[in-house]
C-alpha cells in the first residue's frame, strides 16, 4: 500500500494548548475578572460559537474580512463569532421581554488575523465581556463600565501600569465634519485615525490622502486635533473652540464627557483615564463613548514606518513576502495592542429587532490572552514565574517505615478523605509502598505548603506529624510536630490560616503586590518572619518525639520507575 503524505502533528496556526503554570496564571486572571463582574451584579449568559452569516455581516467595518466563514453544507450559511457583542445584541432582539440587564459572558471568539502568539494575538482567544443594556440617565452605566475596568486591572496588580483611553464617536464625527470630511468618507477616515497608536501621524496622513482620497488640507486640519490628549484640561480647551461648539454632534459629545468626568471622580477612577482624540475604534456599531485599556506592553517596539525604513542586510535572495499565517511574535512592529476595549452601541439591537425596538447598550471586552501575555512577561522579567504553583493543594499525605513497611495506603486514603470533608485540599502518591523521597519530591514540585506524615508506630497510637515544608535548617519545627489524629483538621486549618496571615504581612512589609493571588515581587520574600512567628506558637504536643529515623528509608535512595518519573501536573514530580 502506498504511503500517504507525512502528517505533522500540531495545533492550527494562531491556536495553542494550555497547561501547567500557564493555566494557573490564566485561571487567576479569569477569577479576578469574574469577581469584579459579579460584584457589580452581572448575570451570565451563553450563546452559540457560530452564528448565521447574515447576523455578523456589516457590523465590523474593515475588520469583516477577518471573520471565519464556515463551509456551505447545503443548509444555513454560518460564521464563527467574531466577538461576543453582536451575539448579545441578537439575543436581546430575540428576547423582547428583557429590556434591561447587566450581563457578562466569557467565551472564545475567532478572527483570521495574522498571529503573534507570545504577544497574545491569536486566532482563537477568550474574551470576557461586561455589558449594561437598558434605558438609564446619561453616562451612569458608562461610568460604571470604566469603574469595572479599573477594578479588574487593580485586582490584577497593574496599579499605575495601565491607562484607560477614552473618546466619543460624536466628538470624532464633529471634528471630521468641522474639518470638511465628506460624509461618505467619515467611517473610512475614522479607521485610519484609529491606527495612530501604531503609526506616526505622517503615515496615517499618507493613508488618508493617497489611499482614501482625502484632500491634503482637510487631513492637516484633522491632524491638529487628533494628536491631542488630556483630561478635563482638553475638555475645557475644546469647549472654548467656537467653531467646534457650533457643531451639534461635537457639542453633544462634549456634554456627555463633561458629565462622565464628574461621575468618574465620584467612582474614584478618573486618575487612570486619558481623553485621547486619536481613539476611534474601527467597529461600525459604536455610537457614543468609546475606550481602550493599554499598558506598556501594548505598543510595538518600533512603528511600521520605522521598521520599513531600517537598513537591511544586502542579500541576493528575493525579499520574502509576509505570509498571513506566519507568526509575528518576533516582529518589533507588532505590539500586544489594547488589553480591553469597548463603548456604547445604542443602535445594534435595532439592526435585528427593528428601529422601533432599540435597547441602548454599553460594554467592555477584556482580552484574556493579551492580559496573560503581559502578565507572564512581567513575571519572567521579575523572576517570579517559578513562584506560581501548579495546583492549590494544602497538604500532601505521606507515609514511611522500616523493614516490612506496608505503605499505610488505606490510612493515607482515610486521612485524605477526612481532610477533603473538612474542605482542606489534599493529595497522596498513587503507590502502595511509596518511598519517602518521592513523596517529598511530589510535594515540592507542586509547592504544597504542608505535609501530613504517617509512621506505623505513631498511627497505631493515634498520632500523625504535621510538617511545614521549606523551613530553614535549625528551625525548631524543621522536622515537624506530632499531633493527635482527632485534632488533625483543626491543627491544619490553624496553621494554614497562620501561614496566610504571615504571607500577607510579609507582602505588606516588603511593599509586595499580589497579582490575582500570584506573587509579583522582584525578590522572594524572606522566610524569617514566617519562621519566627511559627516558632513563637507552642506545639500541640511538644514532648512527643518524631518517628525514629533508624527505621526510615534512606533519603538518598530515590525510586524512579517509569510510572513515577513521568511529569503529571498536580500529582507526580518530573524525573
């Protein structure tokens, strides 16, 4: 039989598998975002991963080319969802009894974009959306959306390291009208202006004049406005411009922002906001306030024009044309981009339900993969990635003995059951007769803070040993403390609470920050405060001795059968 073509086992371009510490970091990001959503009273919904093609058509402007269309199977023509906003609007239109809702939705979306995997620019990625739908007084829901964004990034430990850029579609349209942009070119010129976070003004001006046919004097007038940023100072400056204030669209947008800034002060989150006239947001459905969240990793290292102008090494080989499927992670002209974005879209529901059934909406979408990319890069730079644990296990239950050691398997299982019933996270090694070094190694690999150690003589007396892993040599509890079996649960809980309290005190004393439960400090916290605190606490049974070392198996003897040497996340250590 003839052999078929060689098959390369891999994931499709722009996608990846998630495992190990990456999953832990990402889950912390999910939980931080979800907690913020729930604090504000949001309820969750879910929608299909694909929609009718007509539902998505005409909603995304120039980005419509990035939609994944599914093959025609002889029935309905469908496409993978591009975002979670349009499906939400379709859901509102189909559920006419719902006239107001605070909703959140966490799910994957799909875009046929050029990937840059290490920068979180992928073709399959998660979005976390928070939206408020309904008729309310102006700018109140909009202000709460920005407050939610602030809580998410403060919760992630990004204080002082992010900016919420905001603008208003009516302000931008007013600028275009005053500068003389023809009505049929407003959307396409808006799309060009939106590239100012990636390109210098000269490049954007060239696109507007040479590619989109805008008069040069009109482009120059636009340039005088869109390069401006500020806060209330910029708002006052624009309000003092008589030519702008004579434009109805501009006046309405400025009135909204004036109201919004007052609400943001009341919500204590104005300090993170930048009023940026270059922000345009390319999606066609926005009608009012728009915003993006950026951080130092958002912008490319060099602009596209600078990269093109850089001298290249001479080569006889023809210049390679960029492949749309090629990963551009190493391209300095590609940045992570915004880590969250959104705005007001008052007319989108009416596109499905009819103009007489409009439901005003405002929302924000968080790009988890981009947030993850920046978070992990920071942790690696600050050498804190190794502090992330693969799991949240509190205790590793282990046993040892001398000649004729039975393994105490059922006793270990019984103690694990007791801890689980008490809400304590526990594990044991899946070996009938495990060797002690292998059990300690399993606890060490996963960063388990405590070990519960069973000895054959001690278990017969109704006692076990609790050992805090990682204590320094010479510490009075380095070898553990013997406790009565019936007091095990309460003793473990007390020690877990004490350790958590000390970790928090240490972080505060050293000026450390916590990123969704992930340590984010430049140096490991000194263990001395923890040790000193614990040494002050009396042991439960200070007179009890540790199990005899004579009968213990030698620590240098390490068991490495195939089934134990494989790395199984959260269970067995790597060989």
